[in-house]
């Protein structure tokens, strides 16, 4: 008997025959990335509950355990399950949920491990929906009682599923933080009223096949494949945040093009509140990138970029007045403000001062790009409650400290009066504590907490505290070196790290969550998709399973 079957074959041929024979069907579903004794016990117990056992796996493109997962491809995972005597049929689920399988199998029993028995503990929020779907198809949920093992933990440790520096970092991290901590701050973030202010940017990606250099010039000769447009800039940040809280408002000045207005509302209005001011003088910003795709793996290389940003971007007085009036009102209503200063004209001195004066909690990102290089420096701000920037932006702010990023980061933290993060690409990120929040003994606070290196000398003064905390700077490695496109990674880091900071999370926990978001963002082309809460939390669970 062929065990591996597609959904339509099971629905149209196998299920009717089983029902006629009066045989009961049990369904188990999962990733089954590395089948271990816990899986075997679970499946054997499930088989004892019904006549027929169907096992489905989530297709690789829908697995939410972070870049590099699943470790084994679809074919290999299906074949391993097929080889088990207790399994009667195996099939592939092509979606983020198990809905397609339940609707095609209509199991009498949908069987989960006992760790899923308490629905409120489910970080995906899907167990309740799964139970309700099963019940609509006249089935019910049952639970096995075997010992719980973790294939994720086995892959992370025994199979080198994580780089060595990540494993070492996580071994220290899990002594201080747990999944309960991560969920606690996520729940606090849900209640925050979030205001996102910044330029809305349309990222247009045109995919090409590069033929080579022009025969009579030095430019590339390329063949056009197709183009896509993604909602970037402040819109991308707002989309990331809207996955964590329903209380997001996006404010910006955009062009008055009817087609663009419809596009923005179609893409955003169901996720957040939009408060746009329309300019008759300037169009909505479009950044058009031409790129080519690696034929063997999904990596992209930028060939050329153009944009429609004027040399001088100064919105008309009427539009600016309307925007500032609305901004003043929203600042009073908002718990936290994400200021996305891309340096394209929206954030002038008036907007900057208004936000600095009235924002209850300000998360700042002041970006350097090719159109404003050297002109949009973060030190033009005098206050924030949290900030993010990259290495180039830090060097522009403190050019005399090129050889010592930690010293430059310390100076920026002191200048803004807050903690924040330096994103460092493949090297991960630094998170710096807000000095006023340091929990060091008074005798230690009188010293420069960022300069002390001798843990043994200060052991008694620290009262057992880790010098790593007292120094004020946390270093976190990159959680993936698998990258499709880095365009959206920084915005993803900024969004999630900043939201956790606004919810009261410690800087190190914000660094961890931001790095997860950055890793996921680096594996999304452009801003095609937002970084989703469920993916961030599941990746956190993967990393914590060391």
C-alpha cells in the first residue's frame, strides 16, 4: 500500500472507503523535522486510539522555526514517517495551519501531545481554532501522555542547527530569561497605543537576468523578468508592529495620486489606523531597485537603483500645517511613538521638536541613505527613550571613534539620555543599557560602568552580579547567516526591539527579540511581507530550546 498520498486522493478515494467500512481515523500533525523516541511513543499511542493513523507534516516553506528550518526537506520527512509501521498514511500540509488537512481527512480524532492540553499556553494562538475546526467536522481532540522530547533541541545541539557563537550566547541567555518572560512583554505590548511617524516609501523591485556588460559601454545588459511593489519605509515598520498590537496608527505625508492612495489603503487599512496628509506638490516616494536572483539559491543582488525624490523636499505650507495639527493630537493619545526619520523631508525641525517635547515614550531611528548621506545624523536629536542605528550611521555621528564602536555607542547613549541598539549585520547587535536604569551598587555607579573590565577586582562590589550587566553593553550574535535581502532587516529589528523596550523589557531581551526580527526580515525579499508575531515567538522558542 502506498502510504504517501496527496490530499485530493485521500478525500476522494481513501476516506469514502474507510467511512463505508466504519473505520475510525486519527490525525497527527507537525513538522517532524527529526523523528525521535518521543514522536514514536506519540504516534504509537495515537494508533491505539483509532483504526487508521494519518500523519501530516508542514511543508518547508510554511515552517515557522526560523531561517534554516526545517533541517530536513519535505521528501525526507515524508519518507521517514512512511517507514513507521504504526503510520497508515502520510501527507503534506501546504499552509501555515493544519486546516487543509483537517478538511480533507475529516478525522474522528485529532491527536496532540499533552503539552498542548492547556490552550492558553499555545504561543501560536492556533490550538483553539484547530479544535473548533475539528469539531465542525464531527471530530474531537485527544491527547497522548508519552514523555516529551524536543527535536528542536536535538537539532540545535547534536546536529549543529545553530552556529557555535549562537549556542554559547543562548546558554547564558536562558539562565536569565524564559519564554514566559517573552510572552509577558508581548502581552504588555498588545495594550500599547502605538504611533508611527515617518515617510511612506514604495519599494519597487524589478527582477532581471544579467546578460553581461554592454559591448560599447560599461553598464550591464539585462533581460527584464517582472516587477513587484512593496510598502516600505514607515509603512513597513507599522506593518511589523501591527502584528503585535492592534492599536497602531501610521502618520505621514504622501502624494495625491489616486492610484497610490487606493494602494496604501488596500494594503494597510485592515491592519492599522491611517492618518495621511496629501501633498499636491510632491509624489509618494518610490525607490526602484533592479536586481538579479541567484539561479541556485534564493539570494538577490542589486544592480542599480533610482528614485523620484527631489533634490529639495519641502512640503507645501498647507500640507505641513495640517500634518502638524494632527500630529499634536495623536501624540497626546499615544503611549509610544516610533519616529522613522528617513531624511526625505517629512521630519523637519518643527516635527522633530514637537515629537521630542510631547512623545510619552520615543523610539528613534534616524537613517542614512544615498540621498541624504552625511546630512541626516542622529545627534540632531536631543532626547529619546530608545534608539536603533547601524554601523555607518554611528560612524557618521562620531567619526573620531571609528575604531571603538562601544565608546561611540556610549557617547550616543549619553547624548540622547537613553539606551538603544547598534545593528552590526552579520556580527549581530550591541544593546546598551540606559545608565539611569542600571541596578549597580552606589560604589560601582561612581565609576565609569562602561570601562570596567576586571570582574575579579570588583567581585565583592558587584555582589555577585555579572560584569556583563554592569558594563551596560550586551553583545548578541546574528541568529542567521542565511540572507535573501537585507533591505528590511534593520526596520524589523527596530520595530520589535523598540516595542519590547516600550513594554518595559530589559535591553538584553530587546536585543534578543530584535535580532530574531532582523533574522526573519533578512529572509524576506524587500518588504514583501511583515515580520509576524507568531513567527518571532516560535523562533524565540527554537532558540531557547538549547
